[in-house]
C-alpha cells in the first residue's frame, strides 16, 4: 500500500502545536517563534501519523531562506519547504548542520548544497542557489513527452539507520557497554528520532550500530546529565561537574542547546 503524505500548518492549531512541543521537548523559543509568525512550520504526516516537521525563518537574511528544521531527510520534504518559502522570493536557501551529523551533510550536499566560508568549529553552513530555479519557473512551460514526478517519500526515521561520527574514547565506551546514553542537540538528523531507530556511530578506527531504546528531551545538557546520570553519558567523567564541563567545551553547543533543546538517546549495541 502506498503512503499518504500530508503537510499541515501548526500555527493556530493547539493539537498540532502540542504534537510539535512533544517532538521539541516543549522548547519555548520554537513555540514563541511559531505563535508570532517569525517561524513557519509544517508537521509531516504519513498515513495519519506524525513523522517529522519542517520549518524556516519567515524573513530572508541577505536574500537567504534559512531552514531551522527538516526531518526526516527527504527530497520530498525539502521540496515542500522550498515551495512554501517561494512567497519570500529567496535568492538561495541555507542551513547550519552539525559537523558530527554525517548523514545530514551527505543528504544536503547530494541535493546541491555547498559549504560556505562562514562555517565554524562545530557546524557547517550549507547553501544552495535558487536563482536558476526561479528563472526556469518564470519561463513559459515546455511540453514534455514524459510527465514529471515528485520523488518518492523516503521511509520514516524509525526505519532508517542514522550515521553519526563519534570520537574516542566515547565510541569504545559504547562498544564495551559502558556508555548507554548519547546526548545530542535536538536538531538536524536527530530531530524527531524515536525509539526503534538505529544509529551507526563511526570514526577512523571502528564503528558500532546501536538500537534506540528511548529518547528523552531536556532544555539543557545540565538537566540531561542530572536526570539521566552523568556516568551513563560520559563514563570517564569524575563527577557531574566534570561531565558538564565536557559538554560546555564543545564550541557552539551551549548556544544551540538553548535554541533547540537536547536529547538523551538511550542506546543498546546490536548483537
């Protein structure tokens, strides 16, 4: 049976806003942005079940349409976002992607996005020009012998294995069963991740595939560590304060956590 995909607005719909808050962990900046209209957002439903969300800033920045969330990573979802954003007449579309999110980087580059000079130590800014696309759309249509088709919607994240880089000693701690909680920003490829998903962590030395047992959402890494237990997240940390400082030292993480919230992803190595 083929999937039925729909994109539903969130603003002025309390039930959909509640669904989005569940996905985001009730993050106040997101709620305020949608309620004021500063952020445009659509929930994605597949066969009547919410499978993700797309969102962008409702004001161009130097002619750019700024994507704030896109999940699952799908050409169809990206096309829907670009179609929505055309009313702003952007010259290009851009997004910040965490450097550890290998699958998201691969997806956007395959869609024609290119890295820009204003990337930083923790994230890559990707941009795609829309000028040629707009000129083509404004030209008279040409009759084609083969009808155009929108790409098929990819499987929901629950059935897709994510791939994420992870340096040592943390990869080894997962392999040995010592590290059972992975803390991540609630954005990009990890936005909307669910229990039942799979994640393949890798680096130059090794890789390990894990099943996601549970996902809990928090407003900060401090709250995550205090609730989940710092030893489950960073087994080598000597104390809770030591674990907090390890997260605080990651460039840009505190700011991005304040914007999007964080996830405690409970994992188990697949045998």
